[in-house]
C-alpha cells in the first residue's frame, strides 16, 4: 500500500509529517487531508491563530502530490449611525 505524508502549514508555521500513513490511493489521501484540514481549521481558525490551514501531501517518494487548504475570511460591514426617536436621524 502506498505511503503518504501530511505536512501542515498554519500561517508561517510548518510541521512536517515524518511518519506518514499507508492508504489505498491518492483519492484516499485527499480525503484524509480534507478531514484533517477541516478539523484543524475548526479548532484554530476562529481563535485567530491563523487565517489559512494547508495540508501538503507527499507520496512514498516524498514528492508533493496535492494540497488541501481551508481558510477563514471575515468581512466587517460598517454599521449605519444610530437613528433618533421615531426613525429620525440624531441632531447634528
């Protein structure tokens, strides 16, 4: 069975996988990477540790074969000024 390695990138932080996993195929490795990226993203992205998680997958020859990315983007919308009584704008 082929061996795959799942390196993790979180912003500037890089954690190489030195052990790897034996999986049936590249498709199985892609699913494993997607699940791992989603789990890491769920735990870390909302805390603001980083805005993107990437799992870089290498094959048994240690060659890069795919990347799965999960990111969080926040767009803030400015609020309109508060309204005065009866829907009128506050005096200026």
